[in-house]
C-alpha cells in the first residue's frame, strides 16, 4: 500500500508540476512528500524528476514510469468501480474533456444539472480545442466534433453539428457582407491554431459546387482558444469559423450573423469518445445517457432550423462532404 501511495504522489506531482502541491492534495507535508519521492526513486534505482527551485520536470525514466503508474492506478480504480457496479452506485469523480467554448457555455451548465440529480458525483473538466489523447491522459469521456483519429477509442454520436462563418453586424456594416466564398478575399479573420493543426483552410460545398478558401495568416488573429475566437468575432475584429453549437445563441440574439449559410463548410457530428477496453463505471455510463438526452433536447430547442443549411437534412449534408 505504501508503494501505491508513492505512485499516486508521483502521478499527482507530474500532473501539477509541483511536489509540494501534490503533497498538499494528498495530505502530506512538503518534507514528507519529498521523503516519499526520494524513497520511491531509490527503490527504482532511477531519477524520476529533474528538480530546481522553480521547476519540476520529468526525466525520460520518469515519463516511462508515469505511463505505467497511470495504467496501474486506473486498473485499481476500474476494479473498485466494477465492484460498485453491482450495487448501481452512481458516485465518484468523472474526468471529462471538451472544447473550450462548448465547455464554458453549455457543458458546464449541463454538469450542474446532472450534479443536482446525482450529488455524489464530482467532475474534473479539462477544456482544450485539440483532440485529447485519451490513451495517455486520465480522461473518462471526451466531447468532440468529429470522429476520433485513434481506432482504439469508441465514438458515440450525440448530435449534428456544422461549422459556419460568422461576424458581428458592426464588422459587416464597415466591411460589407460576403455573398459568395470568393468574396471572402480581403476580409479579416480569426484562426484557431491547435497543437496539431492550423485551421485556416475552408472547403465549401453547395450541391455540385466546390470552393476552397485559404485564410492568409499574416493578417489573421490567431488563438488556440475557441472561446477567444468567438469573443473576437463579437467584438467586431473579423470573421470566425465556429461550430453552430458555440454561436447559436449569439445568432438568435443578433449579436452575430451567419455568413454564406447556404454553403456547407465542415459538417462533423458531436461525439462522445471513450476507451474501448476500459470498464465504464456507473457514473460515466449514467452521465453519457444524460448527455445523449440533453443533446437531443438542445438540438431541437437551441439549434432548431440552424442545425443544417436551408432546405438540407443531416444525411444529405454528411453524404455531400
């Protein structure tokens, strides 16, 4: 049991970037946390961290050991969850990953609703616009637009989604409203830049018509935060390419206007992603069912006629792309 405690301390220190912070989280003094880490390193005959007064950085050996510690601790948690499953206990912590704008504006409120139904469930919510590596990170469930690149992940479709161009009425009054994709030349844009991609290329489809537009990065405003891209659009900085889920309320209120609404640019349904080979604890399974129902209701109430281009159905759009 001491070794398991040492492993938990090591994993928390790696996640928090601080041994003292990890110790406080586990109820240990800085001196006790340091002593336990030294004891663990001695037993392994390996140095796990490079330590300075300002930084705690994993060594190559530490990175290797971290992967195995996470697997071991998750296996224990899964075993305990499996025992509780027979009792149908919906309790414990669910670790969720979602995109920044969606997580702040919708998901956080839905989690509040869920917690009122199941008060013994708590959440660790990570907001990131790049696709999380669920095999490496300690995530139970990820909400993402599109299918996962990793075949070892299961994807459960939750709702339709389309990405649309949008801008504020103030911006359009000054610079004019593009009526065709070709009219986008010369307009200002905000561009989402993730760890794996720069999303400055837009492919348009309307029936048999095809058009591609590449946003020049020299004059674009760049960010890795989708919520900031929306904020810039609301402030009149230029055009943003956003999920309809992020801007539907702004479009309804008139704060943003959809552009080229009869063109499809990127239709990627909302999916819940989870590990194929990991036991799904009751709290995760019940939350997934709750989110499925909540997405269905929000698709009707929030998106409504904005869910698809005018006169098009979801199946037609997804086949076209």
